C-alpha cells in the first residue's frame, strides 16, 4: 500500500510524535468533566466505553482526576489515589488501547473550589491564602456557598506535591501513556500562580518566581516519577473561571513558559482566552509557545478551519477539542470527511449514566464528494 503523499505543511491529519507516543493525527480530546464515576470515585466499564468510542483522537486526555480526597470539589469525579480507582482506570486504558488510542491522565487538585462535604472529616478546603471564591459548590444537598478556605501551612506543601507524584505513579500503574498536570481554570496550581488568590508572604507568594514555585515543584515531582517525555501541563492564562484573577497574566505566563523550557516536557496545553465567552484583552500566545519550545496544544472553541490554520502557521502543533467530542465520538472521521457535527446536549454534560454520554451515534452516511482528500488534492495541485 502506498502512503498518501505528504503535504509540505502539516495539518490536523499529519502524524506527530509526543515523547514515546506516535500519534496518527493532531486532534487531542480535551479533558472533560462528566461526573459519572461510581461510589468511591471509581471509574467504571461505562467510562471505559465512552473513552474507547473516542479513541481515534491522536491523544485523549482524561477528565480531571483528583490526586487525593482533599482535591475533590464536585460530585462523582474520579480519583487516582485508591487501589479501586487504579483498577477502574485499568479498564479504561485497556479499552482505549485495544481500540488503537493513546490516553494520558489529568492530575487535579481543586484547592479552594470545594466544600466541607467533600473533605475528609468535614474540614475546610485548602488554598494558598484564605480568600473565599465567589461561587457555589454543587453538593449532595444542591448548590451551597463555597466556604473561605484554610491557608496552607508551609509544612503542608511537600505533602501535596507528593500527592501529585503518587497520582502520577498510580496513573502509570493504571496503564496510562502519561499524565497532564492540571495547572488551569482556577484550581490549586492556578491559585498559587495568580496574585488575586495568592497573598502569601513566604517562598510561595509575592514575586512571580515565588508564585510559580508550587507549579514547578509539582512538575518536577511528576517528571521524577514518569519522565519528562510522559508529562504534560495545562494552563489557561486568560481564563477567569472559578473567580481567578491576576494583575499581569502575560508577564506571569511568559515566566512560566521560560521556566518550563529546559524541562523537555511532552507538551504544553494552553486554553486560549476565556472559556465562558468573556472578552479578553490581547495576549501573545505565540510568545508562550516560543519560550516553551516544545509541543504546543492549543484549545478553546476551535473549528477545523481555524485549527488547520493554527497548525499550518506554526501557532500550534495540535489542537484539543472539547464539546465536539462529547456529541461526536467519531469526531476525527467527521473532520476528515467534512461531515456535519452533531450538537451536544448540555443537560447531560454532568452526571447520569449512558444518556448523553455513550449513546451519541457514529456517522451513518456522507455526501459522495465530501472527502478531505479533495482538499488535499488541491493542496498538492
Ligand atoms: C467543568 C465542571 C467541573 C470541573 C475544569 C475540571 O474546568 C474542570 C471542570 C469543568 O478544568
């Protein structure tokens, strides 16, 4: 069989290597919280089916997964800290692998975005500083105000870094191909990074170097366990989700990107702009990519055309799609064939069972001349 001719510029369907992983395309499945873990926050066979259905993604990134009981802030999100959870995830990774895919686990600690009802012993959630987020937690009793968190003592911090490392170790035992550290969306690492949530006066607060310290300690601890070539990081420089703010995100994240550049990470995954559709000031993401120097995954509301443009222009190496993967398990094929995308039903995003989760159908038919090959023929001219 002859290989298809190679285009001179890469696009979404150009294979790429990430560390030891050979990806057949540059479409990543973004981490998506779906709140369908079983009792004990254990992944199930239904979760395995859901991920296996989407295994044609070049890289699947798991939903955010708490590294410790204290890291939980929502109902039915999976964990990676108990033996049962590791066993549940083994079913997921096995199903993805037999379907031909690759999957990394997203390591998560929510910090202050939690509630006593999720915390061991009904304790307060923890954060860099005792600043209450404006928001509600969805608990077993419905929506309840998020409490003012307890500021972490200096002596608490190594234990939390170790929880990320243990989560990474457990992820490899569970059969994952690597991990993504969740440094985005206003959760614990982001709370340390930003001056709106970090008012510490010790080595973890104040200067940008100090606010970046926790992130780098977590990344280094995870690298020590799984290797840099299996460690990715997600950041969201301009996302205001979870009442997060910073006085100078460009300077902060320029520093973050430079600090990461020597570490040979597998990838940097960047949510560009705000996920709530809030208008944001100009931000130089190219500068982040330039400083980082490694594989750059762009995310947030891309369609095929904009994704291909970003890859062709070298602004991104891969593009992660979120919501389109919820309602289109065969998203990769649909994008290739220029086929229509099914809309996602928001009512079934979080919680429940198979409905709105594993029951979105595959494409059944296409227009005769809709193949992406046609575009390629033009490109090869
Ligand atoms: C939606 C609902 C709950 C959590 C994130 C982990 O934004 C999440 C999340 C998203 O990163």
